[in-house]
C-alpha cells in the first residue's frame, strides 16, 4: 500500500544503538529543527569512454555513506544518565558500551544510527526505518542562539531500509 501522507520533521525520531546483544539505546531529544540527512550511494562509478563518448559504466570501490544531524546543546557529559556526546564517544555512563563494529572490523568505537519516520499514525501500514550500521560518529560544537552540537556520521556497514 502506498503511503497516504507526506512526512515532516514532526514524524522523525533518531535512536542511537550500541553493539550489545540487547542494545543500549539513546533516543535523541532536543533536535531543534530536525535536519537528519544521509546519502545512500553504493559505489564509485567508472565511466568508460570511447574517443569522448560514453560507452559504459562500471562499479568501482564501495563508498563510505555519510550523514549528519544537529541537536540543541544541553551538556557535554552527564555522569548520572549520560549525554549524546557520552554515547558517541563511549565515555561517562556509556563507557561500557560495545562497538557495533565487532572484533577485527575496526579499531574505532562504532554505533548504529536509526531514523524512524512515523507512518501508522498517518494511515500507513507501518512506521518507516532507515538504520545506518557500523557508524563512526563525531561531533562539533557551535555557540549561538541556541548553542548546537552537529553530529557527523560515517557509515561503514550499509543502510537497511524497512517498514514495520
């Protein structure tokens, strides 16, 4: 069944997950305007030319999928309940998190990043999900009105798109 409504920023919810059997999760709050973005590009392309004319296209190396989103700043760290920065940096109350990369895949701490888009409340057959797997997430801080934290995603495990 085709979706019955156009989705807006009010329909999204971002969740971060670690690699434990029953994942430690953090639902992102204080997102501000709602600006989650990602690209879903599979591989580099080699354009095959014959004297200036395109005669074919071949796959080359896989590309690293990238994404980003911003939140309104609340805290760098929270020793009791943890902050989003603690989660992505594996510090504070999230220092026991386990990487989604697994042993031998990466020297870096990795997490999964999921965006859920509400569908059932709008007459769809289910909610819509895109899960970016094995992600290295970094951040930058910007002072302003309000202060913001920009989260940058490098996805090494691909994207799973589904509807529940």
